[in-house]
C-alpha cells in the first residue's frame, strides 16, 4: 500500500476545534479540515487601496493508516487569480508533530519562516519524511498590492507530495 493523494490533508491551527480561518494563526492543530483556497476573506476596497499582508498557519497531515510519505515537499501549484495579490508559503519552525508558535493577529508576521512561492515539487519546500498520522505546520502569506481592485474568492492551490514507497 502507498500514501495516496487523498491521504494528504490540510487542517486549521488555533485550537483543537477552531473552525475560523481568520484565527488560524498557529497553536494547536485543529480537527477542522480546510482547503488552502478557502482560507482568506474577500479583499475589501479599503484593503485593496491601502495594500494588505495577512498570514495563516495550517497543518499538512498524512492521514494514511500505515504508510510514510517520503521526502515530502510543499509548493504553490496555482497562485492567486488576481494580478494584484500573491501567495507565498514558509515552513513552520516547530518539528513534525509539534505545535507551531502562534502570532497575535493576522497582520503579524511569524518569527522565523522564509517565504517563497515554489511552483513545482522539485523546487518545493522540503518537509522531510511524514509517517502515518504525522503533521507539519505551514505558514501562508497573502500580499495585496496597494492600489489593487477589491477582489472576491482570491485563493491559491498548494500541493504537498513526495515518494510514496511501494
């Protein structure tokens, strides 16, 4: 048996039962699954005019019952549809299966992660081996350029993949 694409899932942070993406700012992994494309609020006229940078912390988890995802990596396979926004990702500093340090507000940058937007698995951020049930924090940064137009449904697609063994 091997790790399937459907075994790799994303969860909010911010507490065991947190279901609010705006509060997914680090801390304990939530039991609430999320898609990275639905983490963000709509970009208001005020945010677009002034520019805005917001952060989210999610956990990627290998939900396989028994198999390890080898040499896991994360990448942005499809960035935001708006030409005035970008999504970058950075690995959390907490070890695999550890709790990521939280930030106080969505506009506060986490301490430590280096953000980028690798567009392929080969260029992706190296997570390492993820045993069955293992999880790792991933920080996301959405940047809205000042003077942008308001925009709804501005998401991106993040992938995590690796070698699945035989």
